[in-house]
């Protein structure tokens, strides 16, 4: 099980959930799930990205749980969810379906927000009956559907085979990250955040990312390196908004624009100037506001479309 090294105070301290439960996936993997906010309120489901945990969504949980039922879960091998028997896009989809089944009433629909690998989770589940039965709308944050390594600009050299090879080895490194040091913060900020990110934001991200076990980090990097969910984007038939930072080096804005072009029902693209890959932490108000907008449009007003 993953070590937990979270920021203990401040706006990015993980809130205490109203209740916790375990969702069991199709292959028996056990997923740690947290539920925040009042029962009966509109539901929001949050899926975090590679090397992160439920703590990544702390700012969204604090804001939204005042008047929403916010459901956040740890991807397998991350946070408090043990490593499963396998890892792949099918398992990501299985896990999301298991969480929806465990937390939502029959016929109840939620807005689902996925960041990075969490967005890929949503794409992987797009054609699943359980996903379609419970999804009113989607927010894809800082994510892409294919060519993640080839299009990453983490390394400051021109695109081509050399950059792709080097990026694959950097992102897929088996080396331990070690303690959160000033150097570690600088490296993480350069690779994953905008230049203007405040120190407390960098600290929050560093503690969350460094808590991910290296074997888990490496295993999922292999999955992401081979990712091809272009077909799944075209199956994402619910209203879907996309948000990306202009300074995102891991899933650059071109990835977001490709999603927008392929989505059957795009609810808009938001590009955040100067923001990097960690949008929920770097631009919490923008991400939370977009979730609220989707809830208001597709749940509060009853505009959930037939068959969505």
C-alpha cells in the first residue's frame, strides 16, 4: 500500500471525509473511496492522475462539498488503494465502474472530472454500460488520448525519435524519488507546473507525487507510454468540457485540441494562460468553477440527455 505523505495544513490539506468505503473492482482489486458533503446533494466524482491520490483534489473537495456530494477515490496502487493484479486501461475502466456502482443509487447521474490519467480513465470507460448509466457530464483536465510520450515537451529539445526515447526513459525511471528537497521541488515544478506556481502549490504536488511507490509509478508509466484511446474519445457521448494549461509540458494544449475535435458532444475548451499540468492545484477556482457549471447545466436543470 502506498505511503501517505500529505501536506498537513493549509488549503491543500486533504479534508476529512464524511464517510469512507471500499469499492471492489472486476478483478477483486480494492479501491479506497471517500465521500464528502451532504447526502442527497448533486454528485461529483473525481478521478486523479498518475502518481497522485485523493489528496490532489483537496481544493475542489473543500469548495464543492459545501453543496455537493463529492466522491473521490484512489486509483489502484495509489494513495490507500493496494496494487491490483494488473494495470491497464481496462482496469482503469473497471475501477471507475466499481466506484460508481458502490456510491451512486440506481439511475443517479454524476458529473465526473478526471485529471491526466483520471481523464484517460474516463475515456477508457466511455462505452461501458455502468459509466453511461451514471454520467451526466464530464470534465477532462490536462489529459490526452494517445502519443503522450512523443508529444510531451518535458525535455527542452525538438520533437523526434531522440526526444521520445529520452522522455520515455525519464518518465518511466525506476529510480526512487526520495525526500522532498529544494532540488526535487525545482525539478517537479519545471516538469509539471507553470513558472508562476506558488511555493505552497509546488509543495503540495511534490508531497503527493513523492508518496507514490516507485514500482507503481513505473508500472503505470508503461501503460501511459503505450496509450491509445483515440477510439474511446469518439464513444464519449455525454457533454464533455476540456481544460488545459498553456504551459502544460506533459499533455500540451495540442492534446486538448485533439480531444475537442474528436468529442461527439464537446462542452467547450478552456486554456489557462501560464498554468502547467497540475491544473486542479494550480488553478483551483477555474477547475472547481467548471465542475459547478457542468452540475448546474446538466444535473440541476434536468438537462441530462436521453441515453447519456
